[in-house]
């Protein structure tokens, strides 16, 4: 079930909200748990059992680790077993096909296998389970003895499918005690509507541009046409994923939860390092806390620090998808971050701000080519056309047609990706609350209209 769907907006959410507020407070966690299971089962009727197994397994493993700590043992064996099982399940469903294809390519074999469909959200709830296990092992959180509360932590539907990745220690108290005031509910509603608008009005229309351009063969497209396509994708993936995160954070607030921010206007960055402080913050934080720091972080020799960065970014790329283009995408950023830290950073600081920004955005746009294409070969072909290799020239009449028909949307997307829109809306809310409410209502109605009359409505991060 999608947040940006008529069923969710006008049936599922109103019913859940009604039951949540009408029933006694002690029943609220139960309402959310049942709603979350229904929400996941709507699109994944079989894989809901996999998610429930993950909850049960990690619940008992955490109890075992907790008991070991009480009796003077560190529970390291249980921790290792738990991590292996979690990663095995994730790898089996997500990387089995990738592994078999790689073996066939390397050995020249033709081993037949049945491709497995990827359980939606498995990367997100697996990482949430692992963060809980790690924190129990470290003694950073108390073991959750209520299985329903722990299952709710993993299955909470606002952030179940595509994050943000919520760590147990951040919402442990909220599972027991949370209040929803009229102000919080209003803020959550506003955040949800803004996210819906980002997704439906901006991301979907920008995605249609990229879909049309990427369907062209290399010899049909000009370099400028492919640049327009990847710029549209660059904006699409931001509004798609940040829009989902906005909706998740807004929904969480409407139910009394406070989730961490997942984006902080990444496209205003002046370096690649800054970009990754602003993009998918919950994932970057997770890798930093549970992989990078345990490896030694930056408190090691330079060669070891470089190795740590390459390990983390290789895993980051692999987390996003079971294909070599995602691995290359991760290593691409790892190398750039190393270069910025040890070589380029001190020179970049001397450049005018606008040149720093152009540098960062060109790097990011090129990176999205690896991310958007089906495989590494397709990504390299797309990049080749962007830089004139195998293209039909620099520009043609189709390029001009794309610019003429989509320039306004691209400009709006660029402006909306900056803090200025949020700043001006915040000023408007303080001075003219009625006008801001009417604007939000209009945005909601327009979003619903787009949902009714448009058939293009994917969430890009559902495949991760």
C-alpha cells in the first residue's frame, strides 16, 4: 500500500486514526501493530511472515544477550549468531540472484535459478533489528520484554517500507509514553501534505521526463537530452524519497512519535562530504555508528582510515541494490570523500561558493547515473552519451522540445529543493495562518487530483 494512494488516504488512514483516538490509550499500540501488519500484508501477503519471524527471532536473541550480561558474560556468541542470521536472510532474498549472475559471468556457466521477489522494506527493518541487537549488546538500551512493543518497533507502518531508519533507543520511551497535542497533530498533518505534494506533483512528473528520455537508444539521444534526463532524475529521487520521509515523519507525529529528520536540503551542498551529511541522514548515521566507528573511524592511521571509508561505502552501495552499478556507486562516493578529505578539500575552500556548488552538483548528478540505470553497462553507456560518446550530437529539435515543455517544472523543482520555500511558508504561517491552511488544503486537493488522473506513481526506494 502506498501513502500516495486513494485507498490509503481515504480508507486506511481515516479508519486507523479513528480507532487510535477512540479506543483507550492502552489499546493504541495494539491498533498500530494490527494496522501495520495489514499495511504490509496489502502488498506483501507472504513476506509479512518473514517480517514477523524477524521480530520474534531478534526479540528472543536480545533477551538471551541481556541474560548473558546479567550473568557476567558478554553474549558475544549470541550477538554473532544473530547478526549472521539477519544478514543471511537479507542476503538470500536480496543478493541471491546477483550472486548467481556473478558466478555465471565469471565462470562462463549457465546455472539456472529461480529469481526471488524482494520483500519490500527488508533492508530497512533488518537494519532496525540489528541496531537494537547491537545496542542491547553494548548496554545502551534495556531489553524490551514486551514482544508486541518490539514487533511494533520493527513494523510501525509510517516508516516500515522506506524509512527513515529508526533506532530503538530513539523511540523506546515513546513506545510506552507519548502524547498527541492539537499542535503536534496539526504539524504532522502539514508535514504529511507537503510530502504528498513533493511525491505526487513533483517527483512523479519529473520521473515521467526521465522515463521518456531513458527509453531512447543511445544513437537516438543527444548529449544534452541525456543531461536533461538525469537532471530530472536527480530532482525526482530527492522529491520521491524526501517526500516519503516527510509523510512518514508527519504520520509518526500524528500518532505521537517523533522520528529523526532524513534530509536537510542536500542539493545546496558545496562538497560531496556536505552532501552526505544532508542526504539519507538515518542511513549515514546507522553506518557511522555500527560499522565505521567499530572499524576505528578516523582514529587510525591514514591507510586504515582510507580502507575504513572504502569498506563503509562499498557496503552502502551494496545496501541500495544487488547490482554492480550500486557497488560502483558506493565506491565512487568513497573515493570522492577520500579525495576531498586528504587532497581536494583545502583547495575547494578557496573557490567561490557558486563554483563549489556547481562542483558538488555535477558530482552528484553523475553519481545518480549509476543509481538510476538497471546495470553497470547501461550506466556507462548513458554516461558516454552525456559526454558525447556514441550520441546523436550535442542537441537536436527533440532536446529543444524537452526544454520548452519541461523548463518550468525543472525550475520549480530546483527552487523547491532549497530552504527558501520552507522559509517563506514558515513566515506565511506565522503572519497569515488561514492563508497557509488554505494553501495546504489546495495542495492536498491538487495531489489527489494527480493521483486520480495519473498512472505513474512508484516509490523509488521501495526496491531497496
